[in-house]
């Protein structure tokens, strides 16, 4: 391990502590919005593009995760299917409405969570705008700081279009090392996963306080895990493509 690695590790941990404190009030509000959707037997749709799809993956069908999640996915948004084309796709106007319509998104019932570090491309911005126009809550996990430094290809930003913003506090460009002139060690994926987990904690506590049994996944690699997940699969299997 290099001499600087421990220092950078502490810097990263401090960043996570900072965003936890910074977002405390908004995490509670976001959890309230998700619980409203769950009470109505709605879905929490999650979306992103490029490496923000790592945040979407974190929300879907994982041990300890929320079962009422439908990831919104388009093959051309994933860098593994073409890195440069995925960037072009995120900048394509109209794709968000196509995906929401194709997913049968129910305005006023389903909620939407959008991951996007800069939040300036048409896809995340139009997702938020379209869902809110339909009467749904939209939670953005994004960085207004990064937005301020990026070209606004959609005329506005995800943070401006969302109802609730969970701020990752990630600087423009995403890199965090070396501190004086960052070129590597991006922060957004860590921040996205951390804020999503904090949101699940808030959601669990709110649901427990109301006596609501939150639908969550158990690890299928534990004794009784498959049996515990059977009810969630029965309830959401036909509504969430990719589960069955």
C-alpha cells in the first residue's frame, strides 16, 4: 500500500460522513415519498445511465434490498454494450418518455429515483420532468456542484426537476485524487450506494413505526432465503420484468 492510500481512504470515509449529515432531512422526506408509493402498492422505479447504472443495480433484487423496485433499463445506456454510444444515448431527447411509457409507469402511484452525477443530459432530466408532470414523486441522487460545472444539454438539470434531491457533494469530473488536481478515484458510485442504503434505513424505520411490513429481499444463499422471498416473487414477479 502506498503512503498516501490511508490518507485518501480517510478522505473518502469523511466524504461519506459529510453527505450523510448533509442529507439527513432530505433522506427522511425521500423515505416518506417512497413509503407513500408502497402503501398504494406502487413501484419504486430506479433509473440512470452510464456508470450511474451501478446505482440502479444496487437497488434491484439484492439481499436486504427493497422488493418493490423496478429498474428502468435500456441496453444502449450501458457502457458494456458500447461505451461511446452509451454517452450518445444519454444525450438523446425523447428516450426518457419512451422508457417510462414502455414500462407502464403509473403517474401518481409509482415513484421514481434517478441516479446521475452531473444530471445535465436529456435522459435523466426528462425522466424527472415527465414523471413529475404525471403526478409522481421524483428523488434525484445527484451532485448540483457537478451540474454547475457541466454543459446543460437539456436546458436545466436533474436537481432542478426533481422533488427531492439527495446531494452526493461530488465535484465536477467525479475524480477525487490527488486532492490538488484530481484525475482518478471517482466518488459518485460510492456516494450513490451509500445514500441509497441510508434511504433504505429511513424507509424501514418509517414503515416499522406505522406497522407496515416492508417488502425486502433475503439472501438466497442463506437457509430459508428462497422460501422467504417467495411472497415477494409472487407479488412482484409479473410486474417487474427480469425477476422471473
